[in-house]
């Protein structure tokens, strides 16, 4: 289990947290599944798919909180 002390997390999106990312000499960052975030927004907030994507892109992914800003994982890449 990874200790999240000192890692910036996104309020209300705990169920979308999939792990942490590390790179030599850089801070440990929370990593969230974009698909899970969209599911939360649709279920919790009653958004449509389109509304959830727009809200996520502008208000969540588009928010820079400094070098500890979480990473947003697009885990549905097509081959």
C-alpha cells in the first residue's frame, strides 16, 4: 500500500484513484482514471456523458494546482 501523505488528491473522486505515479527526483502524484471520474460525475451529479466530459475537461483536467497536480489517466486507448 502506498502512503498518500503529502500527495495532492481530488476531492470527491476517491473511487477514481487508481494509484500513484513516480519519476526520479519528482513528487509522487495521484493518478486518476478519467473513465471512473466521468462515471462519478454522471452518477453523483446527474450529468449526461457530454456534460461530464465538458465539465471534466474544463474544471478538473484544466485546473493547474502546481507541481503536485494529479495525473489524469486515459485508460481506454484503442490499438
